C-alpha cells in the first residue's frame, strides 16, 4: 500500500529533490516483484534536480542536477558526484 505524505521543507544542509529517475529496485518494489515490510521507504537511489535547498546548504542552488546513490551496486559505486551541475531546470 502506498500513500502520499506531507512534503516538509528541507532543514540545514538537506535538499528537497525533484526526482527524474528512480533505481530499478524501487520499481520492482512498487510493482510487487520484491516484497518489503510495511513502512519501507523508497528512494535509495535516484537522479533529479534540487527543488528546494535547505538554508544551510552552500555551493548548490535550486535547479542543480543531482544523483543520490545507495552505493550497493557497481553502477552506484562508479565514479560520479552527487551534484553533477550539468543541467538546470527552473
């Protein structure tokens, strides 16, 4: 069962992301191929943009491209930065 949750503003050095693509394992969970216990949170690996940076985050702005990785797969551990800065959206 999935439900929407309240979108809270980021604090300090956190960032609220706008997700463009999710890890395939999250999609397996959504379509029921990988069962998970109630309360499991999706989103351990994704790409997107910074929708709203927290007040304490420096060096990154709204619209900066980003990649967040769990580090658990060869692709996730490939050399890359969390903030690619290669694209901007408004």
